[in-house]
């Protein structure tokens, strides 16, 4: 008995969870407040979360990068 296995390459489909794969730009005051209070921060792209991972381990969010480049970053 022989079995054929068909391999189909997966194509990348961005979805809501993709924001978890990036580091994001956040105003410094929010980062300090979050470190002290545990309050969620809001990135330039709109993502909200409580920072807990090392942002150096992830690529920068393309939307945050675009917004910051346009000068709307507001540090």
C-alpha cells in the first residue's frame, strides 16, 4: 500500500495576531508609567498591551515605523 502526500506551500496571510510578532513605538512616558503601574500602553499603530518582552528580539512594526517617519510619533 502506498500513500501519496501532497505538499502545498503556505502563503503568508497577515491577520490580527501579526502585531504580536513586532516591537512597537510607544511614547516614553507611557513606558515608564506601565513599568510602575502595570497599565497597558498604546503603540503608534494602535496596538494596546502591557509590555513584558524584550523589544530588541523582534522587528519593528511597519505601521509604527511609517507613522514615526511621517513625524506623528509624539514622544
